[in-house]
C-alpha cells in the first residue's frame, strides 16, 4: 500500500489510532451481524459473507483515513 513513516513515534501513533478507531469499527460490524441474525431473514452463509466484506471495508477505510491524517 506504500505506507511509510519517518519515525518510530509516528508508527506508534498510527498503531494507537488504528486500535482506537478499529475498536469502534469492530463494534459496528458485530452489531450489524447481531441485527442480521435477529431479523431471521438471512442464511448463516450470507451473514458470514457480509461480515467478512464489511470487516474488510471498515479496515480499509480506517487504514486509508489514518494514512491521510498522518501526512
């Protein structure tokens, strides 16, 4: 992805930000999965596929956001 940092401190800031925002992202994806199960309109395979896709997208957004903020 071409992410590069000049110092160890900036790398630690990136990791700390990722852990903080990533926790919120994980909460979002888990709540969405719970609501999909409660609705009982989705098969388990569909729930897993949506969870994997949404987790990937949330992580991609977080990494892109933090990379832009760190510049």
